[in-house]
């Protein structure tokens, strides 16, 4: 049997599980649906193919057919709810519930850490603070430097997570340095955590409009009617500019003095007719 705690997509889990049962010659959709309690012999296939969702009673019927019980049943139930949630807040809530299962954190420790890293604005800020000329490396120094303020507990947890992800490391003197390591995350984690990140950065930008002196910030906007082709060209130009700006700033040789956040926003103010 496939280990359910290795999965973030319940349909993929079901697909793999059925393949395992087929190898032993012990499976047929008709037999499974009958034993699980489904009236239709095609229900499970439709669910696996993404053509039908599982209602609450369907979740328990599938679990019964796969002989899931105890903590596996609870995890499967939460996984289904996360995958089928319509809103980001619901998906995010259920993923946090998944992360509380010890077998999941053991099987996908890095996934949970990556989620935390991408879901909190200050992880990225700390990664860049390391590059400042006067970087101290202590949680107390970081707390004095970051705005808005963070607790020492939050900072120490972030430093520990970033070291575990090998984004930060310590040299022979114990000094924290940036590592060249990068990481890749499952699509489900990336989409959830990046939405959290952008929401937090938008909130920080709203505060900066009134709390940061005009000489220390730049806010501008443009409201304009465009064609569908024009909209795609705008996205392309912004993405190109972002890459060019990143490359230009990475090549700077002068000591770095502060960490800034640069946001780009393009969104419709009109509804599209269906």
C-alpha cells in the first residue's frame, strides 16, 4: 500500500493505490464500488479522473474500500477537503491541519519548512539581511533592523528553518552566510504559500503609504483600458523588467545598506462577460 502521508493530492494517491491493487490482480472498479457502498460502479473512476468530487459520506466510503482507519483516515479526510476547497483561505487552513500530522511532517519535513519559508514575508527579508555590510547574525540585531517588528522567537525559528533548508549556512567561524542552494516545492505548496506571501506584502505596502516618508518609498499607478493582447504584453514587459532589475542589482559591487521590497501589480477593474 502506498504511504498516504507522502501525498498532497488525494486523486494521485487513489490512482497509485489502484495500480498497486491491480498488480496483485485483486481489483476491479465494480467490486470496489460495491464493497465501499457506492451505487454506481463508475464513481471511483470519475473521482480519480477529476470528473467528480467526494462528498463527506463518499470520503468515508472510499476510506472503507481502502481499509483506511485511525490517523490515516483523518489525514485522508483533510487531504480531500484541501484539494476540493474553492477558496485560498480554506485550502490554506486544511494544509496547516495536514502539517500537524506527525507522519506527514516526518515524511515531508522539507515541504512543511518550504511552506513556512514562502508563507512569511520576513523569511525573504532575513535572507537578504545577511548580505548587508553590517550584518550581525544575532536574533537581537535582526529584531532591531526589521520593520515591522518581530519577536525573537519568530526570528530564531526563521533562522533555524533557513539553515535546515540550506539557504543559510555557517562558516568555520560560526558566522551566518548565504548559501547558493535553492529548493523546489510541490505545486500545491507553492501556490498556497506564494498567495500568503503576496497578501502579506500587499498589507505591508498599504502601511508604507502612510507610515514611510515619501523620500524612502515609491508608489505610482496607471489606470488604462487595454486589449486582451495588450494585457499580455504588459505582463511580459513587467516580467522582463523584473528580471533585468534583479540582474542589475545582483551585479552591484558596492556594500549593501538596506533591504527593500519591490512589488508589481496588474489586475482588472472590470468584469469580463462570460
